[in-house]
């Protein structure tokens, strides 16, 4: 069987983080190679960057893009950066909405459990004999 090189392709995490590094480089007025946008950024490819470091870099890129947008300068940057920023904002909004929905669901579950406990107590029903499952 012949040897293959497909294992050397950047994975999804490397591609996403390479784009973050490109955003940071561009905002720092550094040169960015086109191939870096597809996962070959030298800070990322094959480096095994931790999730916490990736989150910190992403937060910094987000902060800087937000500042550029607020000052009206975001359109002075490459199309790649502008597209990254647009998609990042969409993903942040979707994540925030999902987190809010989960918080609301937890509040509802707690309220339902409290109502059930009150009902059981009011009707002198042992809560040990009732199993409450909310999925």
C-alpha cells in the first residue's frame, strides 16, 4: 500500500485558529500569507495549541475587531478579516442565545420541582414514594 500524506492536512481546529492568528497579525500590520487562512499559520499548524490559549487568542481578536468596527475602520481591512468578523459575531450571538435558553430552562425546571414538592407536602404525600424525573 503506498504512503499517504492526508494526515498532514490541518484539522478544523487548526484552520479556525489559523484564521484567528491571521486576524491578529493583520490588525498588528503584519504580513499574512494567503495559505495561513486555510490552516497553515506557523503559530498554529502542528503546534497543539491548548483550548484555553485558543480562547484567549480568539477573545483578543474579537476585542480588536469590535474596536475597529466601533471606530469605523473594519472596512479598511481584508475581505478575509471582515468575513471572519461577520461569522464570529453570528456564532457569538448563537452561543449567547443558546446559553440564555439553557438558563431559562433550568429556572423552569427548578420552579416545576418546587411546585411538585409543595403539592406533595400540601397533600401529605411522601416525596420518597414519588420519583420526579425531568429531562
